[in-house]
C-alpha cells in the first residue's frame, strides 16, 4: 500500500458516512463500501489510483470497475520522473493501452512535462491517444509545445473541449514568439483542423491577434479568449463564430486603436445568450459597448467588468440602463463592476432596475469610484474583477465585497512586518516578498517567490516547512546561499532559481542539486522531496549544446556524476536546465 493510500485511510472522515456502512469486520479495501472508496479517491493522485486499481487484464474486478471514471480522466501535473515513466508505460502497453477521454498536460510545476510527453512517447501512441480524446488541456505551455501539438492536431477527430494557456513570456521576449503562437492557434481554430470542437479556452499574456482572412468555425458554442485589442473582438464578431452561445472575452491591450461602430446589428449571433467582457483600458468608452452589443441582441445574461475607464457615463445609471433596454430587449441578468477616477464635475446617477453598490476610495488628491452590482459574487463562476487599489489608497466606505476573500496572492515588499498575512491576505496561499522572513509562515502558504531585491540568505533563517514551490528571482552569489535555501525550505518539491556566475560556485551548486548533498555536514539531507529544478544557464557560452542529449552530457560532466538516466532527466537547451527527478 502506498504512503498516499495510507494517508488517505488515516484522513478519511468515517464519521461523515452512514454508520451502517462501518463494520468491524473490515480487514481490507475489498471490505469497504463503494461510498467510502470513492471518498478515499479524493486523497489520491492519478498515479496512486492507477497503481492501486488499474487492472485492464481483469477489468471485471470490482475495484477496476469502480475506478473506471478515473482512468478516463488523466492529469499529468507535478509528477516525479518515475511516475511519468509509469504512466507513459501504460500509454504504450501493447495488450491493454491506457486511452483516456480527457487529458491534462501541465508545465505549472514541472516545466518540461509537456515537452517530455511529446518527445518520450512514440508518434503512433500519441496519435492513438489523441484519436480517443474528447477533452485536451495544456497549461503553461511554450511555443515549442504548440508546434508539437500542431504535429498531431489532425488526429483530434473527436475533440470537443480544448483549453490552452501559454506561459508568461520573459521581459525581453521577441515578437516572433507572439506571432508564432497567434499563427498556430488561428490554424487550430479557423483552418478546419478542429471541426469537432465546440468549446475553446485560450489564454496568452499579450492576447490573441486575429485577421479578417480567417475562416469561420460553425461548431464553436462556448468561447473564452484573451484578445490583444478591441479590434480583434470586432474581427471575431464579424462572423468567425456564428453559432456561439456563451462568449467570454478578456482584452489585454490598454490602448484602443479602433473607432469601429456596428454596421450590421442583425442576428449574426442570434444564438448568443451569455456574454462576458473583462476590459481594463482607460480609453474604453460607452460607445464601444454599444458597438459590441449591436451584434448580440438576444443576450439573456451580460457581465461587464470595466477597470479604470475615463468615461463618466459608466457612472450614470439611467444612461446605462437605457442603453441595455435599447440593445438587449431580452436581458434578464446584468452583472456589473466599474472603476472610474473621480472629477469635480462627475455626475453619479443611481441604477434602478439593477441594484448597485457604490464605493469611494483613494488618497488626498486622487479619488476613485467603484460601482458593482449585487450580489458579489453572483455565483462561483463570477469573473468580475476587484477594483484597482493604488498604493496608499484607503476605502472610506465599507462594502460587503471583502477583498481578502478573493486575494490568493500576497505581496509583501514594504516595511518589516508580515502581519498582513493575518488580515487582508489571510486567504492567500502564494506570497511574493523581498523581506527576510523572520516568522514561521502560515501552513496555507505553500508557494513563495523571493524577489530580486531580497537581502542576503543566511543559515540562521527560520525553517518554513509549508513551502513546496520556491522561486528565487535573483541569482545566487555562491553555494552557501543554496545551502541556506535548503535549510530554510526543506520540503520544496518544485524549485526555480538562477545559479551563481562564478564557475566554481556554479559547479558546486550543480553538485548540490544533483546529489542533494550537504558539503559541510557531509550527508545527503537536502531537499529529499525535490521533484523538479529549473535554472537559467549562464556558464555554457563556450559549450556547443544543440539538443537535450548534449545538455544531459554537459550536466553529467559538470556535476561529476555517473551516467544514470533512471535517476533524473535534463531538458531545456540551450538556455535553461530542467532537472527532473
């Protein structure tokens, strides 16, 4: 029985289940009722469930049949190298290959996982997997991952749901990266490659750019896109998705270049009943809303989240409600949030049909108004954004919208106090800081980003056992700082950092990462739970590295290791080293 299975049994809340299902004669899993087994599954990973219950050669067995739904939905995220190899073996099994209906591939924790999927599994196996898929999700994927997906795109003949998020680019990103992502996704969606798909969710940091030359997709019903500008939204509304029913649009660009007005408000999108627009441009005006709504006169549900607009008409209830009545005669639900910088001549008029709450906040010389509909949130799927809060701004008017209930990412970079973790950040589980951490962090904080402004790392720091994902933005000065990190954050599973520039310290750090060996205490006690390390390479300029095999050989040589690919793998040529244990 795996450790995770034992923990699942220990943590199972038997008292929450009917007493009639609890028998003193229970001596094994087979004696447990189905309800309790299904409850235990919530504590198990994909790998645990497969190893414990997947018996395709004896599919009539009770545990296999009970677990069948879990075999259809496979999530590859944060796996150890051994776990990934195990699931890859099931995919490649000749007699009883594992063929899920839904597949999730994520680089969120192991940054090379998607690349490993496409390079370590044979073409014919990937093709066979893709033929069976109805849902495919790629999280934090790279341009190279999109190229790999494009190779097999024609085999996704049964795909109904596609969700892709592109990893946030570096600051010095070339525009070619964006152009490549845009071109590939446009080909996926609008060049008749994915005709079966009815739901698309695509997010790229700078937004997707569209062109009028694209072909329309008549089968898309649910669409969620991050678009570059409002011009791209107008292109989309020009007939690219004529049968869409639910449309969610996030606009990235802060400058609106188009003066487009709706020319043909006839029923191009007669099936569209739910529309959400998330917009953050100061230049966004009420005329833009009118030109958009002209395409969707059958809307029943409208969500508008307008950040920091200069147009005061968004504060005028009668004008807004008159516009909605004119353009959307069938509207039944309106979810609204808007932030506007106040002026002396600002005229605020109440909404009547749709109840709103008004908040004033700001500093001495700059004040803002925030208007939002009630209730907030309207549902668990409410995507309206919280108002922008400037540094030093205060909220003199209370509201039932409690920011801390929605804040999952704590930023503490000023002062010398971590008390906000118990107030406005008391629901956060991620934190960025530039301060030396002189308290024991709450157990809910499991991801930590140490910013570039962080002070020197020392061995005297308080141990933080809850951190399993650590990102260090600044480059380490020497191997002693790496040992200090290992001492302070002993339970890290996923590590991102930059190694020292000094060649000697660089090599010492590589040895620490590969052997997890404390050169001072002379024992193997560092980061025993480590699964993945990602680091930038600065010391290989004189080397000729053209592929992952050469990167692996370089790593073995620099870290003075024996060649054992069963212990770890390396990925990421030419500028990144990913070590996967």
